[in-house]
C-alpha cells in the first residue's frame, strides 16, 4: 500500500479532520498528494481552540510582556499562524505594530473587521511579506509544530529574505493533539533557526524558569489560573526545553 493511500478516501468520503491520519503524518516529509490535501484543509478552516476567550486574551497580553522583556525593541511583529488574529489584536492594542498570517483563506470573514487589513493568507514556506515590510520580529505561538517538515525546511530562507532579527516560539506540549505534524525537541528548532543566523538565547533560562504564566481557565471561579513556567507541560519542563518557549536572536559580529 502506498504511503498516501488515505488521500483517496479523504477526497471520496468528505474532507474532515477525522479522516486525516495526523499521527501517521508526523515528523516525515509528505508526498505531493498529502501536501495538497493538508494545504486545502487548512485553507478552508482554522482549527478551533477550545480555550475560553479570557484565557486567550490574557495569554496574548502575557506573551507581549514576555517577548518585550526578552528582546527589548520589537519593531514590526508578524504572528505566524495567527488564527483569527487575537494575538495581533492584543499586540496592537498594547502599542506594537503587529501583522499576522495563517493558512486559512477565510481570514477576512472569520476575523474582526478591524483586523482585516492586518491579516493575510500565507504559509511557513511562503511568508506573505517582503523585505520592504521591515519586519523585525516573528512570533509563532502554538503554530509552528502544525506545519509539515516540508514547509519548515524553507523557514530559514524566508527569515533571511525578510531580514528578521528575532523569533519567539511557543511550541505546543501535547503530542496527542491532532494537526501537530512536526512536534520536535529543542535541538530541532535550534538547528532550524541557526540556518537563518539566529541563536537560541540560553542566557535567559535562569531568569525565566520561575516566571508565572497563564495556564488554564477555572470555570468554577471564572478566572485565569497561573503557574510557574518551569512547571508547565506534561511532563513538566523548563522554558528552554522543548516543547516550550524558545527565543532566538540574530548573531551579531563581535566587536574588535
């Protein structure tokens, strides 16, 4: 049986995520037929999050504070895999020039009207921007692990093409969740960013390991619960382990 035989059944019986064998697609290159199906699926649907809006917005606000503390100057930010644009909206409300892209072609319909001019359709191997857009920072929160290895192989080229200076990743910790095609350990992302001339900012590990982060929504108390960043995940891991938060910055020449 050929590796992409599932594609025939998917196309013949209805395009639903239940018919996509996510687990079997993980951490390998996809065939042309598989790539076409995955891209078509994501072009027409954003996978819904079951996290309540107060948690999502609090998390976006926390992430803005976090990356500003790590990077200092953010410049223009692009949220890669922005979904309906909640992070873009919160970053802009906090005074940061933030744009976003997602594989869904229905962004303008799904996002709030006030965000339509700030969101574009795109992929990790085809950022919908140019060097003239002067993008300094790229963030990818719970999204880069949803891209296939084929797409991710082009990320370094895209970051270099755009002249990106720094990248912040939040890599999902749950390997069971459907859609996560390239959930790798820290070294994978470190090596990927190194190809774009970006180094992992390991010096921040002891500073951030005890930071409190939004982690869950308490339905009974109707409030966001917080926990130590080093205690998040299953199993628990420090911020700089993978999966988890990873911060990268462009290598600078040493002064002589």
